[in-house]
């Protein structure tokens, strides 16, 4: 399941973050690439030991935690510190699957990557190319969202970023360990949660809606780890 999460950040928040990022120190993205990724990755990343990173990374994580759609879809147990990348001058990242385990460099904790998230910080008309292409069981999806919006997809998906032919594409990306490891179970829970939400809006909390809500929580209790 690929899910579009609208307005994780307001346009004012995006403008403020962009201003901070434009003045920050960027390093070669190869510094965080494994051997296989090194040959296909060409971008820059915000230095993780920079003051800008210390200020902005928690802001992205907090914005996602405030968003009910993200919380319902990702069911986060642990959100790794969001990173920032910058693609320009033909920069790209070829087809790859993200590492299954990442180490949080700040806490030293090993985190299983279940859910990948990209928060777009450039408007689509600021750059040419740069689409995120992600594959799921229904085929290939091309993603290029408004600044402040995010896409969430299983970390097991093959994905790439197309070359940025003109302009600059800035985004934040992060991994989440979910309470529910299996992407299909997470998608089931998300669909059920959204259906209950719409039923509550339509008919209120009658006995059947309360029973369905109980069913959601029993499934979560069975599947969460
Ligand atoms: Ni990736």
C-alpha cells in the first residue's frame, strides 16, 4: 500500500524549513550508502552532526506523529531520525530496497525498517524529473507531491528516484519500525480504522460501531509486537 499523507507540514513550516536547509551543510549521499547502493546513488544529504539537523529532524518526526493518517497507516513503534536529501544536476538514486535494519546513530538502537516515508519539501514545479517510483503488488507508482505532503510505503518495496534534470528536489525521508511487521496486516488495520471512522461520522457511536472498534483493537492486540 502506498499512501499519500496530505499536509504533514503547512506551507509556512515548509518555507521556514527550506530557509534553514538552504543555509546548512550538505554532504555526499555516498557516506550513508552500502556497497550495492554506492554505484547507483548520486545525491547530497544534510550532515547529521549539523545544528540544522538537530533542529529540523525532530520537527519532521513530530509533524508525522501529529498526523492521524500517518499514525493509523504506520502504527509506529520507533521512528528513526528523519534525514534530508537534495537532488540536482542529474542527481538520482537507482532501483533499490532499503536496508532491513538501520542503526539509530544517536541511540545506537537497531531498528527494523517496516515503513518508508518521504516528505516532499520542494513544490513539483521547482524541478524537472525527480519522481519517486515505487513498486507494490499492483505495479509501479510514480509519486511527485506538493511540498509538505508525504508518501508512505512498505520498506520492502523496490523504489528509485528519477534523475532531476532541472531545478532542485529537497525532501526528508525516514524509516519507521511498526508495531505490526507485516505490510498486509497493517493495510488491513488501516482500512478497518478508516471504515470505522467514516461509520462514526455517518451514524455515530452505536453498539455495532463500538463492536467493530473492539474488533480493530483485538486484531491490533493479536498482531502488535
Ligand atoms: Ni530508498
